[in-house]
């Protein structure tokens, strides 16, 4: 615990002085009673009455003064508090399979409606970006706290071809890095090695990136939604360590089921199947969560849960109000006991 105005704690010496004065007054009272000539008069002077109870109201009142002095010093401590402050990237699959009509009117429109509802519920301090991915991935809207821009970007999404989940993760990390002013060694630089998709060709996080240990997380998250299987370089599980090293959680949402659905694209019937195993692994590795949505109602419920789960941070919080409340309670009890036992205030 620390204090914003630590010099105010000097007032505790005044409170301590009051406590000393009270103790000296009690001793003087006892010495005065011993001046009487016999024991019966001493007992009458001291009395059999309240005994220890007479000390309760003054002690509570002195404690109230001490706690109020601490409140004046404005104490603060680091506590875990829910916070909506941070950056959220909505990475939305816009492959042709999103036209499947197992959600009404189709998966694409249901996804856009749920995303808009999610944006509306966020606080003004949350920055939201939008990344769309199909055969490639691109930043549709850089992270911003302007909800109008974010919703307009969601409305512009149109179905295309293929599914590049790995690229979606890298481009989402790019958007986070750019919004935080650290554009050196962007994660998507891995795409420059597309002709060398082996492990040795993959770039590692820059030394300038602060290391995050297991269980530690940045204030940024990615919400990745897909209804298909990755069929573009790089493979998602090969580059997910780029998110882990930056402390970025990835929450994955799977639309549909592994059994798949039939979608008509340009007059052809195409079966699309959800790669649920990959989405679960991405969430597990980054300490996020996986959700499955089979209906538009399920999808909306997922986004509503994410509203309260995305950002919980340790923050330095001022405790003045709590200290003031404690002092007031002590003072009230001191007065109540004094009135109840002695019909007077301390």
C-alpha cells in the first residue's frame, strides 16, 4: 500500500496524543478515588458500574480518527479490477462458405450483426479494430475508439474465397503493434518467407518486444471467427507463438460443425467443414477460450460473454472511499454504544 499524500500521516501523532491523554485521565481518576479513607468509599467512588464498557466508545472514537487520518493521506493499492481498457481485434472470416444459410439470413450477416452488438457494448476507452480474411488477410479498420468507424467497417465486409487463418492472426498482431506505436519487426514479416515455409525461415519476436511469461497478458486480445479450414500459408499453429510471445490472448469462435454444410458458390455445390481442433488449440496455446456457435443466437451469446471476459487488469486503485467508510462506521458505533450504555455521546 502507498499514499498519495503521505505527509498527512503526521496527523497520526495527534491521534496518538489523544490516546495518551485518555490513558492518563483514567489513571488520574483511579488515583483520585484512592484518596478516600476506607474501602467502601473507594468502591463507591470507582463504582461497580460500566467497568470495561466505559472504555469502548472512546477507543472506537480514537480508532475512527486514526482511520480518517489514513483516508486523508489517500491510500492506494494494486488490486485486480475489471477493466474495459485495451485493444480488441475482430478477425472475421469472409470466405465464400460464410454464405451458408444455416444461420439466418446467412453466416456472414449473422456474424456482422453479432459483431455490431459487441461493439455497441464496449466502453469508450476500448479500441476496436477489424481484420477480414479469406485467401489473404487485411486490416479493414485500424484500432479506434470511434464505434461509428468500426461498425461501418463491419458493414463493408463481403464474401470472397479461401481461408487464411494463419495470416489473419499475423495481420491482427500487426494492427495491435501499429496501434501501440511499435511497428518494427511486424509479425506479418513471416509472409516474406512464403517460399520457405520451414521452421528455420520463420522470424522470431524482436528483442525489443517485452517478454511475457506464462500467465501474463497484454491489454490486447484477438477475437477470431471462422467456419472453415485453413488452406493458405502459413499454418496457424506454426505462427501462434507470435501471439504468445506478445502476451496477446486469442478467443476463437467456430461457426457450424465438423460435419460441414453445403454452400452454392457460382453455381457449384461446395461442402465446407469446421476445423474445430485447430481453433481450440489456438485458444489453448494463447490462454484464450474457444466457443462454438451453431445458430445466430449462439453467436450473439458468445459475443456477450466476451464483453466481460476480455480485459481484467491489475491497477493501482485509490482506497480513500473505503477508509472513509470504515471511519464513519467506527464513529457511529462509538456514539451508539455511548448513548445505549450511558445516555450521552463520547
